[in-house]
């Protein structure tokens, strides 16, 4: 069975004031084309279909259009679960009706997870969709006061599935959360790549879930972390987000995790990389160098840009100047040049032994880690001279 594993679509997302809807539609056309070309048996969406619980109208329209095209035109079933960004109740609306057309959406967690069975040439494959739910919801659902965190909540859900699972058949789970291997002292046994665009699942507590709970499944399709990656083995994987949603993701590849499940339930994983309409890039240098008119060799000017300026002095309206060349510049920061030095040479013990210009040179070097230029020394000498003569303007 060929499975297209995706997740974290975040339709309707805004990054630094830039709505990503057009970029998302551009990527979804590639997703549609690849489904049409490769003809997978099923497409999985592991949570966060939308970016917020009440998505904008354009986001709803886009998701409706894409899911409709895949299910109606290509006759490809879709199994989707709600993520922590979604509204469980809104995602769950009309789900009983939609499943008859091949669109299986699990928004609200139920005590009994209803498996979805899809057959291939080797027989049935059972999919267990686990929508995201906060620990208090799981605690009330199972009437178990011992459930205090995400790990205990997922342990309860999966153990309930395991009680009725058929191990002679192939089984796949779809979940949304921070799943990794945890040591007995609550430390992480396996480090995963995180991104700035991921919303924490827990404030003041642990959000980690033990991957050991999913060992009974032939494959676990995860959402939440935005970088495509495995959790130790290919049996448990994050598909990553459809697009880059922060500058911490500039080196990540975005696309479809393609899972081939053989007759014995063993998996082979491939990856199809998307080509974004606009990429996320970080550029560094002095402003005048970054906005040179000679752009013959410049990369895509339409990319989303974070500029790290190395200029020393003040700059008048640098963002406007940057956007004259890069219209989609999102962030602008100054390179950190000033730092405190524990071994400063300008300590009180030798201040009286140094000239004023020497003290300034030492101070400048301590603060900026660079030596004064001759021009800067000349300027400071004139300032000191005027100050000594009482000529400095008040």
C-alpha cells in the first residue's frame, strides 16, 4: 500500500503580517498533481489543517476546494485528524456524512477510536485516527483522575486501541503531538528538530509523549513538529509542514512523506520535495550591499527575507530601503556587535595610567570586539580636545 503522509497544513497562516494562502494554494496544486501521478491508496493529514480555531474565509474555501478535488476527481481517500491549532468541533462537523465520499475527518476524540479499513492487493490495512485532545479532556473522557499530562493521556488512548487491535493485520495510527523516546528520569532519549513556528502543547508541564506506546503499529504518522524526520526508525515519522513558516526552517525540506507498506507490514519511506512559490531566506551584510542595483546574479527577489545588517552606524528607514529590492522582506535585525567582556582592560586599577584616547580605544574594542579605525580615532581626539577646552556644545 502506498500512503501519502502529510501534516501541519496550517491553512490561513499569517507570518509576520504576510498571509500565506496564495503560497499554500501553490503547494497544494503540486500535492494534487503528485497524487494524480503516483496514485497513492490514501492521503493522511496528521493534524493542524488550519492555523487557528476560527480560520479566515479564504482558508476554509481553499481547504474545501483542495479536499474536494482529491476525493471527487482522483477518487483518493483522505484520513485527517484535528491538531492543537484546530477547533475539534468545527473539524468534526459533517464527518459522518463525508466519510461516505472517502473523506474521513476525526475532529473530536471518542473513547473508542473507530478504525478505517482500506484494502490493497494483500488485504486490509487498519487506520486509527487519534485527534489531538488536551489532557483534561482525556481525563474526563476516560474518567481517569491519574491522567495529568500528554504522555499519560496518549498512553491511555493507545492502550485502549491495543485491547482490540488485530496484530495479524497491518495497522497504522495517525496522531498529533510531541512523540519521542523518554528515559526513566524523564529526560529525552532522542532529540528531535524543533521550529519556532510550533505552538507549545503545554505551558509549565511536559508535552512529551513516549514513542514506545506506538510500537504495536506498523506505521505511525505524526504531526506537530514542522521538520520531516523519523523518531529513531521509519516506523514512526513526522511528515513536517507543507511550507516553511519561520526562519528557523530555512534548511528544512518540505514535501510529502511517501510510505510503502508491504504485505508483511514493513515500511519503506521516500520523500517528494515541493518547490515553493517563495522561499524563506536569511541574508547578511551591510544594507548598501544588500540593495545594490546590479541584481543580475541575485536569487529570487520575491522570497521571504530576514536581513541581518552588519552596519555600524544609524540607518534611516532601513526596512523601506530593503523592500525596494525585496518586497517580501519580513524581518530586519542588527548584528549583535556590543557585548560585555569579563576581562576588560579598562578596569579601575589602571585607568589613571592611560591616556584618554587609549581608554577610548580599549573601551571600543571591549564593546565591539574590533579595533578603532584611524578615522574614528581622529574624530574622538577632536571631541576630547574640545571637551578639555570647554568647547563641547551642551
